[in-house]
C-alpha cells in the first residue's frame, strides 16, 4: 500500500518544505555576510548543494536573491521594495503604537513604550493614555532614566546577559521614593524573577502611587531594544491583576518583537533562560 498519502497533501507538504528551505537560505545573509556562495549556503543550512542551487534559481527568478559574482549570491531587490513599501514599520514607535492602543483598550490603563537609550538608560518614547479620570500620564518623555529605576528599566535590564548587570549597577543607586530598591543584590533578585516570568514589576519605586508592569522588546538583532508596559494607579492593582496584566504584557511585547524581526531561537542564543510570549 502506498504510504505517500493524498497527492494534494503531498504537494502541499513539499510546498511548505520549499518555503522553509528558502527562508533558511535568506536567514544566512547578514551585515557580516552580505554575499555567499552555494557551498557556504549548503553548509549553513544543512541542505545539499544541488537543493540550494535549485532553490536559488527559483528565488532569483522571483528577485528574492541576486547573483553578485561567480556562484555568489546576495539578497534581491524585491526585499528592498517590500521594506520601502510602507507596509513595514521603520521605527520602534511606529511598530509599537497599534499594540499599545490595543493594550490600552483592553486594560483601560496607560501604556508606555520605553526605549533603550545609550548605555544603561531608557527613555519614555511614547504613551497611550487611559480614559480613566485617575490615570498615569508621563511627563518625562524623552528624558534619560537609569535602568535600575522602575519596572520598565528592569524589564530591559533582565534581558541582558547576567554578566552585564554588574555594569548597570556599579554606580550608587539612590532613593527616588521610599520604595526604591537601592541594594544591588536585591535588584539582581528582582531581575532573576523578571527573567523567569518574562516581565518586571515595581510598586512606587520611581513614582509614588504607581504600579508598573513591563516586558522587554527585541528586534531583528535578537537583542533587547526597549520595553512595553502598563502604568497603573496602585489603588486599582491587586495581586491577581498584576499576574494577569504581566502575562498579557509579555504576550504583546513578544508579538511586537516578532513584528520587528525577533525569533525565539535568536533571543535565546543571547539570553537562554528568559521567558518569551
């Protein structure tokens, strides 16, 4: 009996396999390797040279790759056309705003976008405000804030390799509020927990009366570039709501990350034990 299955299903599987293999080839190109030969692509993907040659011919016909020299290839013009079509966001803020608006509508709480800025700082890059009368409103947009202060900064910091934490915590940490965590050992414990859960939280650590829940955002470099989070008057927060919002913020932060080109495999290559999505 023929175990090949329905011909249409077999054809579909072959089609999906071809797409997977073509994507694997495209992933081989980067800034360090803008041009690659067939043998290099075969070694990187684990495919045979004949399979790579066949796929490259089809990809070249569709302008996904171009031939740059004898048996060498680079990314094709169609990818550049897509990047410049306006269908893909060009900035973190542009990509994040639809996700932020959806989160605001879901929670009716202010959602902030926090961007990694320089070495060891973040800035509030954008906010989508709650409709509630009692709400958090960011008045420090664009002002550098040390990562050690507040939930969004710790969401970013927890996504760095652990050996870098000491560098961020080397300078003395001062009390901004009575709830600010200033002991580097205690902050590292908070970072460990944030990494385990995939989101960080802080209650009044930078602004009294405000509870922040935030998760890290990654891009195509597979490294953290910022955080997205909810900032809520603590009178509206319970332990159950913190858990629910944290899980949801983590999910949305990862959706934003994948829209920016992050992959779980890529992020975990830098930070193996962080929870995503």
